[in-house]
């Protein structure tokens, strides 16, 4: 029996790149309902070619795929998604968004990273392990692949609850992760929760001449004042009761954060950040453990060239809250409503957007998590960076609640990957190492996590 560590994985890597190019060519934009059944069918064909039985279920927006293959003492559930963000604005792409294009060691295309590159690197690694084992997959692999993640996964919570027995597993491999510019793998054992809302304020049936600002209130001023009341200059949320349910970090969480390198230099340098929040080591504590509120955008009035002396009739502001265990999304909306009322903004309407996500965090000492750390170090040749939580959000909590297994996120993204933006990309180096990690991780789980 050949260990995958000694095998030549180049054939599987090259096949994976061809598979990725074919998937990127499908513009599976869930926000616009584009090419979702076709992409689900393409993913199904790839899985079936590797011996998976695949069942497709109807979702609110796109098909949900559940696949299963292999046999062994360990059962791994992998979660990925095949939908992508819209490609707009097109004029900022250097190459066509739905054509995988290689330049200077990077592979560009919508979904190259999030999440088709992650999905295909794992499939290529599984293919490599089977080749090293004479066509046998030595553990049970279940795979849940949805097409609604980029619109908030509205079907997923109920789906996991209904199919909990079918999806039971010993560990869950999450859909993303990243690699530092030096090549260090970055792992995440949790995600923040999220609540997205829109605040709406109207003062008249139609826009007025701005001379009426002396006698008619301004909806954009009210929204600005309301938004300003939600946090202080340091980014701390000021809503009464907002922090009451925050779970204190464990000793393992604090120890892991203390070992995290740097103070966010890569983020600041890549995006030319001019106003960072927090100083020094606070960067990792805030990103992992601090709940925040963000203003995503103001809308209303005139924004064109020159001036237009208008008093807008109405306006909106979009917000998102990033939550930590054990904050509850519904409770946050209740507290927001009470706070706005108390501040004199009872007239401002709160409209909830997309599906809320609960925060989630796994035990860093769990053997499944530690196996991922050990294999990542062996494959990448660098000590992994283990974060208790990502600063981002996603539907991780339903997996922990319904499947009842620890979750680890490790993948092939990079700090300059432009995820959700024009020129989304991965490094070819990271894709190749992602294939190698997938093969070695599956093999290690088959032999028993340590």
C-alpha cells in the first residue's frame, strides 16, 4: 500500500485545474439565479466520476447536493458551495471573469477561490488518495454542496435539521481557509455570526426643495445620527444589552490568539488601510472575539455631478452585525429596535435582510482539529496559524448543532485573493498544496485522528 505522501500527485493536480476551468466557466450567480441547475449538474458529474452516489434536493434558490463514497472507521463531512458572487463591475476585471486565466503564478476567475477552487482542490486530493490506494477510498466521505451560500444559505439550517441522521459525521471540513504570502496555512475553528438589516426613514411623499430644510426634518441626517449612536470611535457597539450574552473565551482560545503572528500588516498593506482599529496584539483579539457593527452603505438624495438643492423624502442605510458565541441574531434585532426607540428614532424602520447566521466555535483541543494542524504543517512545511474564529461569517452553527461534530476550516485562499471583488484569484502554488493537503488529511483521518 502506497502512502499518498510518497505519491506523484501531478496528474491529479493537472486534472483538477482542468475541472476548475470548466466550473469557473459556469456563471453560477445565486443573487441573480444564473446557471445554478447547470452548475449543480456539472458538480454531480464530477462526484459521480469518483464513485460518489449523489442526491439532489430542491432548495429555495438552488439545488442542494448530498454525496457519499468510501468506507472506513472515520466519517468526514465536507461542506462547499458552487454559487458565486456577481462579477460586477466588469470594467475592473483584467481578464474575463468566467474564464480561468493564469498570470504570474495566479489563477484568475470568479469562483477560482470562493468556492470552486476549494471544492476542486479537495476533489483532486481525494482522487489522488484513491489512486495511491488502488482505487479504494479508506474512509467514509459525505459531501454537502449547496448553491445558496452567497445569498445567506436560506435553505441550509432547515435542511441540516431534516437530514441530520443522513449527514452524521465525526468531523466537518469547512469550505474555506487561507495561506499567508510566506506559505503558512491559516486554520479557523469557528465563524462569527451575522445579522444584516436595512434602516429606512421617510419624512415626506416626495423630494422637497432644500429651502424646506428649515421646517422639515432630513431623513439622511436622522439615519446618520442613528448609525452614529450604534458604536463609539473605537468600534465598540453601544447598544444596551448587546454584550450581555457574549461567551468568555476559553484558555485554549486565548493561548491560540497569543501565538498568532503579526498585527494585521498584510491586510493593511494589501488594501492600503489608513484607519485601523486597535493597536498591536489587539488585532487578533478583535478579529476573533470582538462583535462589531458595520455601516455597509447610505442611500438617498442626490449623488450625481455638481449640486442639486434637494431635501430627500426618504433614505436607507444598510448595516451588518458580526456576532460571537453566544449572541443570538433575533435578540440583537430586538435590542437594536429598543435602542433606536430610546434614542428618539422610533420612526426609523428596521428591515431584516438575508438569513441570519449564528456564531460557532469548535474546541481547539479536539483530535480532529489537531489532526488538521499536524497534517497542514507536514504538507506546507510551516507551523500553521490556528484561529479560534474567523472574522467572517457563514452557516457553520447549523452543522455543529445538527451534525454534532467539530468543524475546521482550511483552504487555499490568500490575502490578495480579491474574493467578492474583480480579479478574484488563487495562487497556483496554493492550489497544488491544497490538493496535497486534501490527500494527506483524508489519509490521516482514515488512519485515526490524533
